[in-house]
DNA sequence: CAGGCAATTTGCAGCAACTGCAACTTAGAG
DNA sequence: CTCTAAGTTGCAGTTGCTGCAAATTGCCTG
C-alpha cells in the first residue's frame, strides 16, 4: 500500500536532473485537475461546472479526465488517500489505555485531508463542503470505506489487556461487536467535528482571497475540544 | 407535515364508492413503480437495470417516472417518508429521563422503514442494501437530512430539567453542542444497527453480523440489543 | 543513438440518467 | 355537462461516463 510514496523515495540515479519523470508528471497533472475543479466549483457552483470545463482548464481531454478520476465528484474531493499507515496502526494499538476516544478520532482524521497538503486547496475544499452537502457526503462515504480496518484496530486495542487463554469465543465476538459499534459511533463524531470545522456559510462577493483568520482551528484544537465535549456528554446521568 | 395521512383520513363524502380518487391513484402508481424497481434490481443488479425497464414494467412513461422520483436510486429506496411526527416528538421530549439513548434510536429508526409497510418490499430492500452499499449510503444520507430536527429535540430534552432563569447563553450553547454531538454519534449507531440487520452482507470473516439464515430480528429486538451493547461499551474503564 | 515495447493520451461513438417545454389527457369542481 | 387545473406524455437536448482502437509518449535495451 501507498505505492506512490514507495516509488517516490527511489529517484532515478541521474540525481535531480531529470525533472519530469513519468510518475511526477502524473502527480502534477492530477493536482492541476484538482485545482481546476475546485476553483471552478467555487466560482460557478457544482451543477454549473461541466467536466469539459475542468478539462479545458487543465489542458487534458475529457477521456483522460476519467482516466484520472472515476467521477466528477472524485476530482473535486481529490485523489484517494492511501489506506491506513502501518506505523500509525501499531502506535494506535499500543498507545496508553486511557485515551481511546481521541486516538480513534485521530486515526480517522488521517483518512481525510493530509498533513503536508496544499493549504489553499484544503481550505477551498472545506468551503465547497459547506456549500455543497452532497460532496461532504461523498467525503464521509470515502471514510466509511475503511470502517472495517479501523474496527479491527479498535478490536485489538480493546483486547490487549486480556489473557490469551482465559477467553472464549462468545467473549471475543462480544468485544468485536463493541469495536464495531464504537467505530461507527466515532464516525458520527467525526462528521460532527467536520461540520464544526467548515467556515462560515455566508460569503460576501468581495475579497475572494481569505484575509480574515478569525475561526480556523487546527485539527488538534478541534479534536481536543470535541473530545472534551464528548466526555462531558457521556457523563450525563440519565443517558 | 405528514400531509398524506392528513388527507387520507378525510375521505370523500361519497363513502367508499369512488374507488380511485386522484390521490389514491398517485399513491398506487408510486408503489407500483417502487415494486418494479426493487424486483428488477434484485433480479439483474443495480447497474443493469435501466429506468426504461422500470417504466415499461410499471406502465408509465420515463418522463412520468421522473415526476414521481427525483432519481433512479430514489425509486428503489422508496418514497420519501414525511418529517418527524409531531406526536412522536412530544413523546420524546417528555419521556422518562433515564432512557435517552434508546429513545433517540427509536426516533431515528422511524425515518427509515415504516411500521405498516409492505413486508415483502421491506425485506427485498434490505437485501438490496446488502448487495449494493451505494444504496445503503443513499438511505443513510436521507437520514442525515433530519439531523438538525433531531438535534433540536435532543436539545430540548437535555434542558427540560433546568430552571429557566438560572441559565445563561454559554450554558445553552454548550448544551446545544452536546445535543448535536450526541445526534451525530447516534446516527453512527443507527448505521451499525442497520448493518447488523442486513442479511448476507459481504464482510470480513469473523465480523459481527448474521450469516445464518435465521429470520431477521424485529426492530425492537435489534434496538434493545444494540442499546445493551452500547451501554456496556460506554462503561469501559479506559475509554 | 536507434529501435521497440509498454504505458498514457486521445478521439469517437454510444449509452443512460435527467431536464425543460409544449401538447395532450383526465379528474373533479361548479 | 363543462371547464379548469392537475397530471401525463413525447421530444429534443445536455451531461456524466464507458469501451474501443488509434495515436502519442516515455523509457529501456542493444
């Protein structure tokens, strides 16, 4: 998994002289298409933007567009991020025991926008999500695709303290059910978090460039606030 | 809201003689289309079924089809159920305090398949959901549309014990956040519940879910089991 | 550096979902 | 019964998306 990166750190022996290797080119084009798509949608709205528009602005043919992205929505949301990082998974399983909830949330957030990603593109996408719930929906759907993987990790973490031989099938099945339930519930929480994150819906026609840095909490801030709220909510007496 | 029902219990003065009132006819056609769609999809799969097929089997034109349902998917999932029942909402707010979770789940379940609905159609749809995750997705998306309404109800219920004059804005806002978070999380739980419900869903071996051919549990059973699991999960010490 | 293999790109033809419009049919009120 | 409005239909057109085969391009080997 994550073949892109694997190839990336094996540059051709000719040092950095060869500027445009096949792989780089693909990546560049992909990014160019994403940018075109996002900017066009921000300008005209999702329905008014045709695939042909995106193509001509990106300098590729329509057919090539669909070689890069399966659907129009996919192009706007961006290239599919790889599956869960192996190292991250290990960390998660072995992490100190009294922080399960935030850890799960962190794990899930890693599926969405990545760390070193283009800042402008990122916030633009957030704005689009606010404007077009359908696309937000698509993003969430993408996350649900890894539900089973996360469930497995949660399952392992839940069971790490148990003695191996002291348990029987029903207990394991029960714990797996717990993991599954917990994962789905946390996915809902992620949605909540994402919604809190999306900037103001109202958008004056004036300055297109983001000038006010008023409400743009980092992932970590947003996360810790959510966890705090979650903890206090779970402690409601008559729940 | 729920205008259908409101009109239904106001039959024309001519008793039951007039068999096909305008409204009834619409309802009948709608149901016929749904049935055609569901059976065809079960037989050939979603992609292989064209709207034209559904139309000819239902005896309507394609144009009329799109007058009844916005999209092909919508026809398969079925007519949009009305918004939350007013009486139900009141009940929810006033219900005894120590059963919030199951009550929320019940409220949400009411959005999906209705009580007095066609049994065959219902189970067929479940099968389709198992076969085509995209449609399940659509159904869930439909549920998320009432998120804000449910949030409001939860908010009211959370605050019903508080003295009116003893609270200030921050407290109210905080409670609203709680309601929002809770609603989203519960929506995730509903998804979990739905998955347990669907027969033969291809999932990684060992995952919780029915693989046997036993009859599907009723909504109430499934719900109480889920709540039980949820409660025991929330009481995990190092959560 | 030439030649060739394989991956990518592209044009083209075509299908299916969906929409607006205008004409037509029908149900139900007066 | 008649008239009006609601519901239905055909038609033409747009758009997303796919398969296929030809053209192009990057890259490796001799």
